[in-house]
């Protein structure tokens, strides 16, 4: 077996850029038993506030886990199989959207990239109420990850 290059730690800036470049990652929460619960999630990264936002419904397991133990991590694959970023922190779950246009609904609408904003925002907001949508906010206090520089 030959020795290849060692993984290179990524800077905070590079990790933040990687989070911003991706849309999907694996969210890890902790079950009551202590076992991890992993879910692929669409997310939105707010670099300035260091907050990851996720949309889910109030009755999903991940929301229940975070209400019990508000620690979570998001793993994001880099542009190749040799790089990744992990964001860890404390999470909070919003109240379910209960009235079209309430704070939760507006936050959910704001999470959508401009190209995916609905033509009828009121219909979108009503749908969030019907689905009992919540926002998970993961306040990131630790970023880490590496890249492996390999050739051919």
C-alpha cells in the first residue's frame, strides 16, 4: 500500500463557501435512545448569521428529536468525493405556520431561491399552514472539513 497525500483541512471561509454552493446535505439529530437519525435535507445557508435553515413538518422525527435535544450537525459533500464540510451547533424549531403570511410562513418563503419563488405567494403561504410547516434553524458554532488533493 502506498502513502498518498494527507487530507488538507479547509479554512472557515472555504467551508462556508462549500455550504453556500450546495443545496442538499445530511442532517444528523439524536434519537431518544442516543442513536443518530440521518436525513437528506434541502437547506439554506445564511453565512452572515451563520444559520442553516431547513423546512419540515411539525410532526417529523427530526423536529421531535430537536425539541428534546437541540444539537445537530449537517454533513455536506464537496464538489468531488474527496472533500466535505460539517456544520455543528444548536438548533431550534419554529412554531408551525398557522396563518397564511405569519412569521414562519414568511421565513419559509424567504428560504426559497429567487428562481423558485412561487407566482402566487398567498397560495404558497396557505400550503405551509395546511402542511404544518416549521423552520429548523441550526446556529452553527463549529465548522470543519477537509479536501484531499489527488491527481488522475
